[in-house]
């Protein structure tokens, strides 16, 4: 039997199971790789609310990283919520040796409130992005990192180009709910710009969609898929997952995505 690729998520724990490292591990499995994890923060949450947050000390984050990297052939790595400024700074030291490094700069919560002081922006831009294979900010995060207001597809493109100047090999600015019939993301890769499009799915079951997008990219890179194909696969995965979960009701708030049953293995 062929040995699966190994992917690593460095992210927070969502006790509701819809986002964070739980979403990453599910997505890894559905895309044919073995998932490992480093926990950065514990949360007490469900689909409706976050009740408590307990960051993990940076020294213990390092201990987890060292343990995984010392024993397992990790082929791709993604970040999620890093929780504290000290953990973000810690990752800078590891970044040069993290293969197929996918950085999701989680800088704001769902209400748009900053999670970190603005000094962390510089650590991402100068410390993590230059080592990234792919960077995946959403519109709010890209606006903070570039100092621009983003409200159109053209704005997304300009933000992706600006963030690529950090040295990141590929930047995807996720468009979220821009006006129009499609969900649109702007991609800068090796000097070329293109758009990822999929029909908009009107559903409240979208908790963890950004995590699933980044985790699918990571899983496909771990399997040796090229960057452009990994982005296309991630866009298709999230679209299918949103469509499959659109009709159900799980929890009182924003529910989880559905699960494509053969994602990434056609």
C-alpha cells in the first residue's frame, strides 16, 4: 500500500468541530493525506459563540513542532490562528525549513475586530510571507496588511500584487461576498494574475470555509500537485462542501460545511 503524504496544521482548536485544526484534519483526510497538528490555542465554542479562549504557551508550541518534525516526513504545512504575538514570532524561526508553507494570516475575527496589535502585521509581512509557497488572506486581512480599502475585484488584484512584493511565491486574496453572482478570489503567482470563480452558495453553513480552502491547498501540495492545480482544487472543494451543506441545520449559528466524499481523489 502506498504511504500517504503528511501535512501539518499549526492552528487553534475549535471545540465545535467546524473550523480550526479540526476542519484542517478533516480536510487533509478527505484529500488523501495524513494530518498532524500543533495546537496554538484552545477555544470553548460552538456554532453560535466563543465562550472562552486559552492560548498555548509559545514554548509548548515549539515542543509540539519539534516532536512532529523530528519523526514524521511532513511534506506541507499550513498556519491558522497563531493566537499570540510570541507564537507568530516563534514561527519566523521555523519558517525557512517548513516545506510547501501555506500561510493563512488570521488577523481579525468574524466581526472584523483585530486579534493582534498592528506590530504583528510586520512580522507576517517580513518574517513569514517571504518563506511562503502560498499566502491566503481574506479581504479584511489583506486590507490591514496593505493599508488599502478593498471593495472590488480590481482591488483584490492590486492587493495580491502588493503582498507578492514580500517575496511570497503565490498570493490568494479571498473575495468573500463581493457583489455579483460568483465568489471571486484574486491570485498572483509567478508574476501572473488570474481569478478563481465559483457560483455563490447562499448558506449559513460556512463556518470553517477559509480553513478548508487553505487545508486543501496544503494537502494537494503534500501530494505533489502543482500550485495552480492545488488552488483550483481548493476552490472546487470549498464550493462542493458549501453546496452539500447548504440544506442542513446543525447548531444554532453558522454551521459547518458539508463533506465532499471524494475530494481531490478523482
